[in-house]
C-alpha cells in the first residue's frame, strides 16, 4: 500500500468515525441503525473519491458491512441481484452483442451520415444517429465502443481538415453521455434511480414512462450540445467548406458490408430489435415487464436457429462488475431509507425552501458532482436517496427531483477522466483529438446550458407529461 493510499484510507476512517460519533449540540442524533448506515455511507463515499480502489469492491464491502451489522438482511443484499432492472440490463447487453455482430451499425452510419453535404448537417446527422443508439446498446461505454469505428471512418475522410476531426472527437462522447437519458437502459445510474424510487416511495418509472420523459430531453440536450461543440471547437472558415462522406470510406473500417443486399442474419436481427423496442414502448397496452421482453429477445438473439450470436459469447460482453456495483448500491439505498439515515441527513434543511429553489440546488449539485465522484452510478447512489428524502420536506414530487438529479448528473465533460467515453475519444492512435483545454472551454458553455435545460424540463415540460413539480 502506497503512502497516498494509506493517507486516504486513514482519512476515510476518520471521517466515518466523526459521522458515527459526532453531532452538533442540540441537534437530534440518529438512531443506532442510522448511525451505522451513515458511517458506512461516509466511508464508501470517501473511498470512491479518495482512493484508487475499484468502485465495485467498495460497494460490495459497504453492502457486506451493512448486512453484518444487521442494518439490512442478507435477503435484501442478495435480492438486489434478482431485481428486474438488473435482468433488463443483462438481456439488453445480449441484444447489443447480437446487433454488433451483424454490422447494422455500419449500415446505419452510411444511411445517416452519407447524406451530409455541409459541416452542420454532418454534426446534426451524427448526433441523431448517436441518440438512436441509446435504444440498441446499454451503457455509455458500450455505445462509445460501438461508435469508435464510425468516428475513425469520418476522421480519415476529413483528415485534411484537422479542426473538424477534433470537433467530431469531442462531439461523439458529448452526445453519447447526454443522450443516455433517453432510455431506462441508457446508463446504470438510471436503474439505480428506478430502484431507489421503488424502495423509498413504492413507485416505479418504468421503461415507457422514462422514454416519454427522457427522450425529448435527450434530443434537445444532444443537439444543443452539438451546436456548442461546433461553435467552441471550429472557426467560421472550418465550417464553410462542403463535406462528402462516401460508403467506401466507412466500409474500410467495418468488417461487415455496409451497402448492398441485407444478409438474412441482418434482417432477423433488425426485426428482433424493432420488435423488442416496440414491446418496451407499448408496455401499458400488454403489461409485460420490460425485463421479460428483454429476456425473450435475448433468448431469440442467441438461439441456434434464429440468433446471430452464441449465448456464451454474448454474456462475455455483460459488465458483471457494473451489475454487482448496482446491486450493492441498491442495498445501500435501502439501508439509507429504512434506517432513517436519509431522513436525518435532510432534517436540517430550511423549512421555507421553495420547490423552484430546491430543484435548482439539486440540478446544480448533480451537475458539479462529477468533479468529485467520477462514476456516474456512484453519483446516483449517493445523491438520489438524499434527494428523494429531501423532496418530501420541500413539497417536491420525488419522481421529478430524482429524474432531475439523474439527468443533470449526465453532464461529465470537464476532464478526460470524468467519464469513460471522454477518456476513450481523448486518445485515439493516429487521429488528432481534443485536449483538456478543449474540454474546459466546452464545459464552461455546456454546463450552465444543460443545467438550465434540465430545470426547464422539470418545471415546464415534465408536468405536461404527468410528472408535476409538487406533490
């Protein structure tokens, strides 16, 4: 163990002991279970922030500590792995592996990007294509990996215009991160929010409702961000010339044909994906759980007769570490709610906070949280239980508050290490890409824009879609 790691561990222990033992005079102390929960929670948060220890290891240790001390039962800890949202994500990755195996992504790139004639058209067509991938590939890191070959094709086609290549390198991760809010499976943080809401309020958002609320925000924020990237990264002269991306240039970076007649496997996979998405969107009509629909789709996608990928190969693409992290943090959320720790943490908030001020504070903190907690799922694990508990005292609808926090936490563009897609596109061999200074310049513009947009949706759009600001 290095000296820095020892110092960080010592700091974590000290802060946790303070949380467990020290309370201001005259301030009501929490009960025994709440104290233990706060200590474990503080220790886990400090470890996430200040140590290089794997996030999943920390979350599992925290869940185990809460179980060993009797705050939650072993059934609660292990039962989170059987949560429908966990199965939904597993099956969605199997479906994504089937899509990636067929080469449909390359055909979609030719269809959308091949029609661009100007730089602005290229930017917004690329943005539209990246938004659509939120329905086919779960998790932002998976979408970034799928989009990288398309970016390489565009970069080599525009090699003579270096600033446009840098702009595209910044555009891809920006849109991937902001458009994730379109669907429930767009990020693991969404599934954590869904689970915490269910445990705290008994209310589920569901795939269809999340789509109704998140897709308009994803489209608006992605295209707004595309303009911000274009204007902060390029000059007028860079945007003036025409562009022409041919199918042959995209084909050089694709192992599968991107033009010509469709293979039977491609047709079957496209039909299956369209059917699964249609069933997810029509859940209120047939009342079949999205997790069950995803499981049916995964079984078909990996079947010997109709599938395009073997099940064991598809399961290798599932981020099991992320799933264990989600399960453990769900258990932590249950402990915060059931022990009374979350209510105690927010009991000292001013009683006269208006819903507007409360939402603005939630969005501001959630937007800036990536500077402290780099893991998007960890941010939701820390913030959402507290936001839901505080919403009741402020008279705010907990669904609106949790959604606003989760959507705002999707902004994580300030540093190359702030998110995996940003890291991936910041260092592409043989291709000019962005610098930390480019990220800071974009963040200075994009952070307030996205925060204001989330507030606008929470206050003006979501109430029209059935999620009012107040209870």
